C-alpha cells in the first residue's frame, strides 16, 4: 500500500474513532443529565418527605396535647359528675324531708334534717325548755355556721331578738355545754366581751349568768330566770301523716341524749 492509501486509512480510522468518541460523549451527557434529573427529583421527594415528617411530628405533638387536655377534661368532668350526683342525692333527701315536713309540721321551720320552732311567748329557761321537750324536741343545738345563718335569717324575718338556745354552763362554771351534754367547740358567735358575769340594773346579782340567748347574730349569757322567747329543735319521723319524734319512732333523736341539768328550780323574774 502506498503512502496515500495509508494516509486515507489513518484518516478513516481517526474519523471512526471520532464518531465513536462523539457517540460515547452524547451517551454520557444523556446519562449524566438523566442522573442529575433523577437526583434532583429524589432530592425534591426527600424534601417533601422531610416536610411531611415534620408536619406529622407537629400533628402528633398537637394530638398528644389535645389528648392530654381531653384526659384532664374527662377527669374534671368525672369529678363534676360525682359532685353533681352527690348534690343531687342531698337535694333529693332534703326534698323528701321537706315534703315530710310539709305534711307533718305546723309552725315549724325546716333546715337540713331538723325542724325549728320560734316561740312567741316569753318564759324562763326551765319553762321554755319544758315546752320544747313537750313538743318532741329541746332547745336548739347550733352545730355549724350555716345553721347559725339560718336561725339569724329567721329572726330577721320575724323582726325579733332574744331567744333562748340550748347552751349553758350550769353544771360547771365556764364549761359551756349543749343540751345533749356535748361541749361547745366553736366560740366565735359570742357577742363582744361575752360571756361575762356583769349584772344589768334590776337584775339579781346573786344569780349566775348560766344561760344563753341569741340576739343580732350573737350569743349573750344571761341569768336563767330571765324571761325570753325560745328556739326549739327536733328531728322528726312522719308516720301515717302524723309527726313523731325520732326517739319515739325508734330512732336516735334528742330524747336519747343524756340531759344537762340547768337549774334546781327558781321563779322567773321580769
């Protein structure tokens, strides 16, 4: 082969190599851009998934917070329901007692399981207490601030003051006890500077101030021979439409308590 033929052969081989190289370059470029597009698409999908994950995490936290709040509300509502049920039971019991009171009482006022009578006549302590006992009760025993509020409200309605209550230190001076022989626990209702032994003008200074009246929402000790109105209290059972003391009906009413002896008898003075 002459030199010209050899040159043409070289040129031809070079051209073929260039074509092959160009083809490889095109294929590589296509593959490269395809890979870049795939990577970009994957990166976008990863960003989307990451955002969805963040959103799901936020939603989970919000749901957890809502669940916690719901649980707290459920606990609160359960407690409220229990309280409401208890209050309903108390109200039903009071309604039953009130209905019983309406059927069985005349001139008595009802409050939380007891009936109260506010007398219109004035007597000394012994006579007033005997009248309460004859009516199935005894002089009132005040056991709570709510009961004191009730009694004071009734006195304001009646526009009256000065009623005997069932408190005395007739057994031991300075040891104040109720008519059921229980000790006075809360002295907060005493009037100013009460109790005392000061005798008002006209009072017998030899008679101790062993009894108590309620006046203007306060207690004042007085001699037991002074005449005042009285507040009687009794707990009742209603049998066949008739009012019977719980003691008489087989319960544990006032008559079952040991009695306090207030005085050995004296005449009232006005």
